[in-house]
């Protein structure tokens, strides 16, 4: 079984927390499912969960090379050179990233309002990118956009391979057999 979950902003990608923060248990009432991968607390969107250890490994194994697709709101308007750098690979502290698929997109009409609005500077426009990566390093997309000079303000994962959030609202899930 696979559970597709649209993880809201400010929710931990685990079922328990000794500090009283929001967790997956506040939204998912299916016993013995575990997250296949993770999303940071300040990131939103698609999270896969499963009750099958082999399937969990298959979903998270970097060798599967399934693209993860993110909608990224960034501060500023990236230049063609900045986008090209993201596409060819970015040098991060933990090494060079693999090439990414990147394109500028208009404001996504389907995008929901976030409970806590992003920080906006009056003299700096924001824009949206669609970024597809095969890796899953810690805070990778955020570090990539910052490295090229357009820091991430909001990050929403929409796809993992063929799985997508479709019409799931934040906090909703769907079971896929």
C-alpha cells in the first residue's frame, strides 16, 4: 500500500514529537505506515508513505533515479545564466549536484494559500520555477537556488516519479493499492 499525502507547511515528517509540534499522526490514521523519504518542516507537498519495507526502500533508493518535481517560489527573477547553472549542476558544500530540469513558470493557479505567508520584500519581485531533480540531499533545492542567487521562499513537491498530489489539499491523503 502507498499513501499519497499533501504535507502542509510546519508539519514534521514523523509520527511523534516530544515538543508538541504537528506531525503526520495529526493527519494520517493508518497504522504501521512509514514515510518513504522526507520533506523539511518548512516544505510542503507530496510525501509518500507505505507499510511495505521493500517498497519503502525501492521508493527512496537513489539508484531508481525517479525525478522529484518541485514548484519553487524564489526571491527575484532568475536570469538565463542562473537557470543554466541549476540545469548543469551546482557546487554545494557536499559536492556537485546532478543536472536538474528547470523552467520558469507563471504563478500556479492551483496553489493554495499558506497558513503562514512567505516573507516578501517590497523592492524584490518573486517568481516561480519548476525544478526536477533525481537526488535527495538535505535541503538540496533550497541550497541550489541560494547558491545561484535566488533564495527559495516557498517549496512545494508535486511529483515523485509517477506519483503526484493531484487534487489533494494540504493535510489530505489518498491510499493507492
